[in-house]
C-alpha cells in the first residue's frame, strides 16, 4: 500500500478468501465427521437390563448439564445418557431420586453400550422412538452445518480463483 493510497495491497486481499476457505472447509469436515458418528437407528435386536442403580454421575460441559453416567446391576454395566438424547435435565432429575431402572441397549463388540430407551422406577424417561428422533434430528443439524460451511469454503475458493484468473488475463 502506497502512503496516502486507501486501496489495500493485493496480497492481503488474496489471503482473506484463502483463510476463509480453509476455515470453512475444516469446519465442514468436522461437522460431517460429527454427523457420521451419530447412531440414528437402533439395531434389530436390542438387549434389556433391569436393576438397582449402583452409581450415577452428572456430565457437565461449560457448566451446563449435558448428560449423565449410570451404573446398573451386578455385574455392573455403565451407560451414558447425553445430548442429543431427549430432555437430559429432566431425565437427570428423575434418575437422581430413582432406585431402579430398565434400559434397552445394544452393545457392539469392544464398545460401550448404547442406550436406546430408559425407564426409572417403572416410569418411562426416554422411549426408543424419542431417542431415535432426537439422534436423527441431531444428525441432520450437523449435516446441514457441514453443507453450509462447505458452501462458504467453496464460494471463497471460487472467488479467489476468479480474482487470480482475471489478474492473469490482464497480463
């Protein structure tokens, strides 16, 4: 930039779309990875466990309750109930005072069990349909965020290529 000239240097102008493209495409990849890790549909055969609650522990993220861990039965099995599962706060308040639970879950080989339905002291907290709907909604929000971030990144790249192509044509 020449002193007194208000037009920005071209090198600075070309860095903005590159930075925007990199950040947007990285966010797109992150949101897509998050979407793909969400189990949206339960497997055909689910297992049941009923028993006395051995231990319970809330999970906080940035001072917000985002889930809880629940240890049930003998031998004990630990389950995690967290966002996007439905109504975490209400479920936690019920679990804090509950004595026994009944859980529908699946447990892939060498993995933590995945909770698909939860009852406490005979009262349903989260049904299979509610959990499936909440996880499906979360998947689509993450997928939409990935598409939007990717669109911004590709638009920034297209803008950069257009500027570069025009500057090379002028030469």
